[in-house]
């Protein structure tokens, strides 16, 4: 049996792909989190705007600010949905990369177990041969001593 895992190169490639997919997933998570934080800050700022205008000009300014804020929130929602779609896509890519990597890792573990079993068998064979030779020497020596 070959000592080296024949698919070691492919396993390294799969692990690199999995690492890259994990990095992409982390970046997508960060973008979603940042987008949600921006949206939360925008909502907080909107709720902090006063509700009692003193003049018509203040009322018009407040209406324009609210309209602009609604438009900004709608834009933030759209960006958030895009980031969420990217996150979902990155999650599925990571899951696929992990599945491919796991399959090769299992094959590697089986190969390592087979190599270990082969090593142990070879070691046991050597030990048996040593014990057999020693027994045979002792038996021959005992027979030689018994013969006058």
C-alpha cells in the first residue's frame, strides 16, 4: 500500500476552496451586519426628529426630511436584501465546499487507518519471526545439551 495519500493534492485544493468559501461567508455576514446597523441608526435618527413644527416652513422641511428618510430607508432595505442574497449564496457555496472536503477527509482517514494497520501487521510479523527464531534456537540448544 502506498504510504502517501494519493488524493493529497486534491484534498489540499478542497481545503483551500473551503477556506476561501468561509472567508467569503464571513465577509457577507459582516456586510449584512453593517447594513442592519446602518438601517437601525437611520431609524433612530428618524424617530429623533421633532413632531411639532412651529411654522409652515418647519412643517414643509419636516415633510421633506421624512420623505427623504423614507426613500433612504427603502434604499437601505434594498441594499440589505442584496446583502442577504449574497449571504445565502455564500452559505450554500461554503456548504458545498465543506461537503466535498469532508468526503476527501474521510477517504484520507481510511487511508491512514489502512497504512497504520499495515504497519502494525508488518511489525507483528517481524516480532513473530524473532520469537519463532528464538524459540527454535532455544529448542536446538536444549536438544544439544540433552544429547551426550
